[in-house]
């Protein structure tokens, strides 16, 4: 099997959960590369990630290290870092990574200078870049709940590697070569999950929720298409699947943000001090669209949410305004 040596850069929830799933395969060598000494010690000594899953015993074959010398031997490197850190990290350590290594982006957000992460990586490294996105709460994955991801890569030849890696696991995959569409879908779903949270905070109405869900999906479709992705990507796991998970489940940080905003518990002062993927994405998309002279009427939900974050806004008027756009 190609790709027997796997490194996750990062030792957080998603890296630990996916690494533990893959560690069940005795043909694979799985390492979490971590900057947290206490996590490395906990995983290696007692097979528990004390920071992220303190009550779950990991597979004994999952190992952690802070030694970057494992990078040159990796066949696949899964990038489980905050989106804003991915490009800088790889640029700093590119000399340690073989050009034959497949890089797999797990981060959901814009990278350096508000670029898509695969676009940034192609500028600095010759490696094949894939992305893996889907409706995937880490705590569900680690407890072996069936979980879906979309794998996208410009070179479909690598898809067989992913099929082999996740065969006989609880991870289910679909595939596309629409890298831009998958990346944009994974960012946009955070924005529209906030919108749904605001709506649900003000109205416990299945009819209204479904109305706004439909408008959200249509607006996401238009934006993905406008920025170079394909409409059909919304029907992959990374699209409607990830959006529905993020928008309708209270474990979602972005839905929770929307609920807090809708109830009046979230202020601009707090927002300025907290890094929030959804808020960052709203501002990036809005400014991009304005620079292209796209009128607000073409993306009314996004433009109204931009006003929530950037003006003195009466949140009680949010729903009536989006309905009457």
C-alpha cells in the first residue's frame, strides 16, 4: 500500500481522532507532531490525549513526538493546524519535506493574506496538495461514529491512496478535483451557520429555519461559482453535509456564535478580542465582493451579517431585513 508513513502536524482534536482511526491499521505508522510537551508525554506514556480527550484511551500504536526529523520520511502529511498558520509553518519547514509527500489540508479557513491554502502552498512547494473536508466533529470520529469527508486534489491519481487508508474504517469518502469549490464550501458554511444561529435565537420556527436554510444554500452556491468552484460541489459531503452539521448542531462554534448574537449576549468588544473563523470569513468575502463591484443585493445574507459585525446594529431587525431583501 502506498502511503504507510503518516504524520499529522498538530495534536488537537481532529488530528488525534483521525490518527487514532488510522492507527488501528497495523500496516501504517502514525505520528502526531506536536508542540505541546504534556500532550506528547500523555499519549506516549498512558495513551491518552490529556488536553483534548482526557477520558478516551487511544490505540497504543498512535505515537506523538515533537521531533521534526520524522517529516522527511512521511508519505502523507495531514495539516491539522489553524488555517492562518498552515502556510507559514510549511514555508519554514519545507526543507524537511520530500517533494513526493502528499500534503493534506484539514483546516477550514483562509490562509496567509486571505488566500486559499492550496493556492498558497502551490506557490512555495512542488508537492501534490489535497484537501479533506466534511461534516466531522472530532469527538464523533474518535468514538467510531460513521463520518464523511470530501477529498479534493488536482491530481486524482492520489484518490486511491485515501481509499486504501480509510478502507474498513468508519470514515466514508467522496472525491472531486474541484479544490476551490471544496475550500470555499468549507469556509462559507461557517458564515451561514452564524446566520441560522441568529434566526433560531429569535424564532423557534421550522418553517422560517427551512426558508433561511434554502436561501443560504443558494447564496453559497452562487458565491462558490463566482469564485471559480463548481455548483455541484455543494452536493458533496463538504457542501450541504458540512453546512447542515455546522448550522443545525449546538456543538458548532459558529452556530453558537449566532445564537449568542441573536440573544444579545455577544458584543463588538468581545468580538474584537476573540479569533472567530466565521467573522473573519464574512469580512474577507464582503471586501472581495465589494472590490469586484458586486452589489449587496446579490448576497443579502452575507451583506446583512457584515453589518452585524461592523456597524451599530439592532439585532432584533435582522430577520425582517433578510426576509425583505
